[in-house]
C-alpha cells in the first residue's frame, strides 16, 4: 500500500496517460487515491462532487437560499422569453405547483388560473385569441382542454399567411404582365 505523498508515473499505475501521479487523501472524507500531480498543485484535493460541493457551499453561502426579492439579481419578478411574459411565484403561493424549475410561471397561464381559482393542469393550453403573446388580458385568453385543439387554429393561421404571400406574388405578376402588354 502506498504512503501519502508517494509519486508514480501513470503507466506504472495502469493509466493510459503517463502523467505523474501522487498518492493523496481527500481533505473532506479522508479517502486515499492517486491523483494527477498538476491537479494536486492546482488545489484539487477533494475526491468526489459531494466533497467539492462542501467547499462551494462554504464559499458562496451568502448566495445560497436567496430567492425572489432577497436575491441580488432581482429585477421585479418579470422576465421574457419568446415573446411570453413570465412572473416569479413564491414557493408558498397557492399557484406554486405551476412554476417551472426557476420559479416562474407564464403570465397568461397565471391570469387564467387566477380567473378559474385553481391551478391549471400541464396539458391545458391557454390560447391568445389575437396571437399577441404579451397581451394577457382575460378577454384575449381562451382555455383549451388539450393541445390538439390548439393545433388546427395554428395551422389555419399559418396557411392564411401562406395564401396572403402567394396572393401578393400573383398581384405583382399581373401588374408586370399588364405593363408588358402596354
């Protein structure tokens, strides 16, 4: 059994890389192992992620557990993504089950849930009637029981836009032909 501080080359130990290794004990749990010497010099003296996390928690304990208004990056509880507004919901709130992993809920889903006085189920879709994602007035929102009801509406809107583009192209072509005949 090697002693603490013993040094060996990687190929002697059965490793693929022939780096210099040192027999070292973890600072936290005391587990002994071979580590590459350059890692040892950098101060990487902890054996596993759980031992390394202890150091992280010690260094950044002033940030851990600070959520919502207490966090140093707090911007009022609103954020945007892909045109949707998100609202931060406190973990103690009635609507907390609707939160995503970062603690935010899409505003249009929250408006509808508050109107219905219940949490929305994950498969329920809140549709914007005028297709403006940040217009979250109740009269602009419609609750659809399943995503499959939302698809036909989206496809029809896409098809209508496609027809408008084709119509504009045809009008331009007609004008070209009329000019050529004159």
